[in-house]
């Protein structure tokens, strides 16, 4: 049962991560458009620059859970790489409970209030010609950490399954659940 729940949770981040990856193409196109405008026509627009950093923020924030799922996050691997799967599971379990889940929860609560306040005042760019609805990018902080929290729970369940002696651990099962 742990395996099934963790697999469903991981599938959410797999779907989101693969979808968000397409935003990199969009970002490249915006940047190329901006470079052509700037260097060939000697003009630029604030909204283009803001759109570039908004897209980058979406990519970074919404793919954090995907990076954790595929173990591509930042980690000091001095000792961890040589540990047994059970010892790695213990470290992941303790780190997830002590650091990752509380940190995600704090950021979700703080960022929600931050974004909600932005929504209530209909915040837009302070620059002339900038993008409206700045609360959208602010709510992406909340959503990104919700996705990271979902993957943290999946990692916790996966670690528990490994600690309890399940030989077929979830990290080796990359078949996503179909919705």
C-alpha cells in the first residue's frame, strides 16, 4: 500500500515536470525574440523581460518536485553515495521529516499569504509596460512548494517501504500510474 500511494504521488510530479519542461522552449523563444529586438532594432519592452523571468520562475518552482523524484536535487554526496539502500532510506526519512516537510509547510503558508495579499490589491508590475497580475507568479511559489511537499511525502513512504524490508523499492519502479 505504501508503494501504491507513493507511486500515485510521484506520478503527479512526473506529469507536471514533463509538462513544465516545455516551458524551456517557450523561454528560449522569448529570449531569442528579445535579443533580435534589442540588437537588430535597438528596442526592447519591459513586458518581454518580465515574461522571461516569470517563465524561468515557473520552470524552477514547478519542477522542484520532479527534480526530487528523480534524485537530481542538490545533495552533499560525500558519504551518501556509498551507503546501503537501507541506510540511504533512513537518511531520507529523517531528512524529510526533520527538514523537508516542515520547510515546505512554512513556505506554503508564508507564500500563500504573500500571494493572496498581492491578489487582493490586484498587484501588477511597477514598471510602465510591465505585466499585470503579479499575483500569478507569487502563487506559483505556493504551488511549487505544494508539489515539492507531495514528492516529500512520496519519498517518506518510499523510505519507509525500504526500511521495512521491501526488496522492490520505489526508486527502481519508474512506471507512472495512469490517470
